[in-house]
């Protein structure tokens, strides 16, 4: 019963156990280069033996670092977008990567843009975070403007509309993704290809649609206006477009939306892939929920999250380091939604 309880053990107790000064234990905890590996190992062993738990809050205060990254979610008004697996996959990967650096993450969210900005400002002013990773890009974004104006460390996943020279960026080459999807369909014999989207103002759409256009123009094939499906009245316009343009394939902005497009095509009397082939993006859980499984381009969401954390920590440790733009690879995963028109039975 004479043993001290966990939480009551001090640095001085650890120092006595090892036979060194308390300042040596303190430097060992900070992984200071002046302390030998042998001493650090002894300190670690003594901590485990005594049940010493470092006071992280006190260490942060002394170092002027919170050891926490704020991860900023977009304002998600639609329930469908809130459940998009992209965010969960990215945040899970960020949390795992941050733990490698003894750093945690804290989520910043809001029902409106004003509420989100207020949350970000409060988190930083209260020194709860060292900076932020933005999980979205938005035109005229007040959050990004606040971070830039106040020189707050930040990294953006995606291609921002402004500040590309002063922001750490981690993204896929979305223009190349659009080309990859289009080239795959062309290689399978498709020449009349529509691009279907449920957003029209986001950079990810513009870049992928531009890649689609470029690939078709290079091949001297017809380029069509984007098919936008956001409201109920868009369903009829989409039906008219299918009838007028007679496409054999569709490129759809993401897997989750692709499921809705497949359902709509079925309602309109088109079978996938017999009448309409489909290529989507993200390679999320939605691509293999129901048959036909969706041919999708893997954007390596987890890698986006991991690299964003690495870039943020690099910026935090080396404030004078130049900003970087890192592209993450992609890979087309062929499944069941693309019909090979140029295959002949032997």
C-alpha cells in the first residue's frame, strides 16, 4: 500500500529512480540531443516502473505549442454530403499519422460559414490548436482568408481558388483524373461520353471536367456540356439530354452520387452497363455496395490525409520553409459498370 498512485509521481521521483537530476529527466522527455540514448532508455523504464504520466498540458504551455491540429470540415447542408466516406477516411488517416508525432487532431465544424469561421477563430485564439488543415476548398472562403491574413499555419486538401503560392496544398491531379476516366472509356470503344455532376462551383468539378474536355478534344470526339443533377427538375433535363445526345458512357463526379445516377438511369429505362457505362471517382465503400460494382478511380484518400499532416508539421517546425504542392497518385479500379464495345467474341 506504500506505492504511489499513478498521477502522483513527479519528475523528481523519476530522477531519483534513475540517479540523475530532474532537469536531465525533463530534457530526456523532450528528446533533447544532449541526453544519451542510454539515459533516455533508463528514464523511460523508470517512468513505466513508477507509473509516471507526463503533464502534457504543462509541457505545451512551456513550449508554446498545443500539439493539436485543427481539421476544418466544410459547411455541409445536405445530409448526403455529411455521410460522404471521404471525410471519415481522411480524418481517420490524419489521426493515425498525427499520433506518430505525439500530436492530436480537433474537428472544427459549423452549420453556417459564419459559425465555422467563429469556431476556427476561437480555437486558435484560445491556443487549443497550432493551426489547421482544411478538408475543402471554397470560392471566397472567409476561413482561408482569416488564416492567410493572420499568418496561421495551415494546409489545404484540394486546390484553393486563391493563395496558391502561400498555402501548403495536398491534392490529386484532378485534371489528370478526368483525362484518365475519359481515356479508359475511349479505350473501351466509347465515343459519346457525358460528364455528370451534382456540384458546379467546386474546383474538383472544374478540374475533372476540364480533363474530360481535353481528352475528347485531343481525340477529335464530341464534347458535351456538363449534365447537372441537383434538383428534381434536373431529372427531366437529364432524360432529355440522354435522348438527344445518345451517349454510351457517363463520367460521374463521385461514387456516392454515381449510385443515384445508376438508380435514375434504371428509372429512365437504361441499364448499366448494357446501355450506359459509368466511371466514377474516389473508390469508396459505395463503389461495391450493390451490383453492378462501380468502375472507379482510387484517389487514395488516406494518403491525402497522412501527407496533409506531414506537410502541416513540416511547416510548423520550419516556418521559413517554402510552401509545397504535393500531388497524390491515383489508380483506376475496373469493375462491372463499363462495357467494352470494341471486344469481339472469338
